[in-house]
C-alpha cells in the first residue's frame, strides 16, 4: 500500500500524481499486452483459416476414397475446437481488460497487484497456446503427409 506525505491541505498532490501516473502506465502496458495477445490470436486465426483452405483442397478426392471422409471429419472437429478455444481466449482477454480498467478507477493499489498476476497468467496461457499450436501444426502436417502418401500408393496401384 502506497503511503503519501501529508501537507496542510491533505496528501502531497505531487506524490499522488506520480503514483497515479505509475498506475496509468502499468494499466496501459497491460492493455497493450492484451492487444498484442489479441493480434497473436488473430494471426493464429489466419493460420487456422489457411489450414482450412489446405483441407478444402483435399476434399475433392473424398468422393473416390471413403477413408478421406473420416479423416476430414476428424480434421474439421479439431479446427472447430481450435476456433472455439481461440474465440474463448479473445473473449476472456477482452473481459479481463474491461475488468482491469474498472478496478483501476475504483482502487488503484489493488489493481496494480491484480494486474501483475493477470499478466503472468496470460503469459502462461499464451505459452501453452503456442505449444498447443505447434503440436497441432505438427499433427496436421503429419496427417496431410500421410494422406499424400496414401494418394501416391493409390496412384501406384492404379497404374
């Protein structure tokens, strides 16, 4: 808890202003961090859309091979889950930023502690998401490579 020097008319306005400036800077940093996380999520969404386009290109071969239908269904479910998770993260980040702004107006010293803890949680979550995306991309690449290998095997059998 910040302590201020008392003057004849109350607390020292310079100390209070410096303290409030510091809080504003910290809250601004957190809002910027949340915006950066939103941008990262948007980039991930774009990557997911690119992956969806790649999957759509393979759909043309589904009519020929029943196995591809099961694979597509599995991939679509995984993409939908990734989109839902991404949407939830964006919503949570937005709600957290709104809550931080309101709390900063009501209680400056409390919001500083809460904001620092939330930033740490967001960083942990972002790292977890990065790891999940890397694993997802690796699995998707392996799955697509397996599909390409199957196509090559089918072409060898047909010729």
